[in-house]
C-alpha cells in the first residue's frame, strides 16, 4: 500500500506542475513595441507564479529589444496578456538600427524578425532549477498600408438605393482577416464620427472575407435625399487590426443622372464627376485631352461591386495629340450595374468616369 501511495504521489507531483505553451501572432501584433505584450500563455497545469522574458532579434540575429516581466500569475487555461504587463517590466533596447527606431517611434521598421517568448516557472521540487518554456516566431514585416475605402467615394451623390461597397485591405495581408461594414444615416449638422458612434446602423454586417459586398438583402432601401456615413473595420478573431476613415455619400437621384445618348460625350477628369451617367444605347462615349504623341490608349472598365474584376476584351482605342473623343461598345456589361472607366493618357495621368449601364 505504501508503494502505491508513493507512486500516486509521484504522478500527482508531475501533474501539478504547470505545462505552458505560448501563442503569438507577429503578423498582427509584431509591428509595435506595445504589441509584444499581446501574447497568450496556455497553462494545462495548476496556477503558478513565474516570469516572462520577450526577446526580439533582427534578420542578422542582432538584438533589438529585451523585455523582462519579473512576476506573472499564470492561471490554468488560456491567459491573454495585455499592455498592463508592461507596467512592471524592464525594457532594454539593443544596438541595432532597428532598435534605435523602435525606441524612438515604438514601431518596428520593415525587415525580418524573430520573436522569442520565454516563461520560467518554479519546479515542484524547490531544490531544482526553474522550468523554462520557450516559443519563437519568425515574421517579415512589410511597410504597412491602411485599410482604404474605394466606393462609394467620399462625398458621392448616387442614385442606387441599394449600392455595393468596396475597399482595399490593409497590408501586410493576414489570411485570418475578417471585415465588418457599418452604414448609418448622418444628420446635416452631424459629423461622420458622431454619426457612426451614435446612430442606429442600416447595415451592420461582419465576419466576411471579401473586400467588396453587395447590398445586404435583409437591409432596407436607403432613403432618397439622405446622407449616410460608412466605415469598414478588419479583425483577426476578436482582435481589431485596423479601421478605415469614415466616408459619406448621399442618395441623390432624379436631378443628378444624365443619359449618355444621341452622340453626347462626357469629359473625363482625375477625380470623376460626383454623379453617375446612364448608358442606354450600349455605347460608352467619353472625351479627354492628350498633350503628347499619338499612341494606343490604356484603359479599363471595372465593376464597382467587384473592383478586382475588370471587363475583358475591350476594343482598342487609338489616342491622338490634342482633344480626343472615343466611342466604345464593350461586351459583357450587365444592365443596372455600376461601372468605373479608367484611362491613362500619354502622360500616364489617370482619368475616370462612373456610369450605369442599362439595356433599352
């Protein structure tokens, strides 16, 4: 019986010891000094008090920063750390150029990095040295770009009461990213920020991966004459990665829609007009000025509901020096859809026009 109890005690001693695994997402949190604290410590054993050491090295293995948290309570289960753990931490920057920039700005410059997290917990036997658990992660940081809205563009006046929305994702891209779109009515004397914060959304849709979305079938039509504010946020799980600027648009219809027919040409501009034009005879007519030599026009037509897809097999257009007028009859346009025509003249200047295609 004594041998059995001794064997059980030995097993119990091993089970009572903490078993630790560290999770970290450097693609999301490895851009900043504060982001180093946003790790998860998974403890499959009992509660213990240990210490945490975070070490970051650059691609040449030069030390960038070392952080030591001397006392950390590690409870059973998932321990989600936050910026509060830094209050008692000692931070030491290395001698590399990346360390100098990090200490000044709080952000890591682009490059290759190794992030190592080391948790030290006491052994069940006080006479033995602490048990060390370490996990390291590699990540190449690229120049970050914000989440950028595309359409409806800021200040647009549109007729479609069920418009599509599109945007450009932030970079670097993370496969786990999911988006949330919020559209709210905005008062005339109300700021876009106040509208997003206080008003009831007409669209509040989340957890989707695509960078464009058609108008949700369950949402009511937008109201003519009403101004709206919209914003897109991107998440990885429950972690907010980025939020876009807040743009506004107004539903303004009858007096803002012009019809492209009867040989009427629309002048292309760098910003585009604030209204859409209706193409009813299948022919898109546009005009622009080219100050350089003759050449073939570079242009494309994209579906505003899906900007990644452009219309295929467009006819060739020859561009001349001076003022140009062009007529094209693209195949594959769908009645009722909104399109964006983009050209580049010989000076590589981009000019645009928005239009709605309608069959007779």
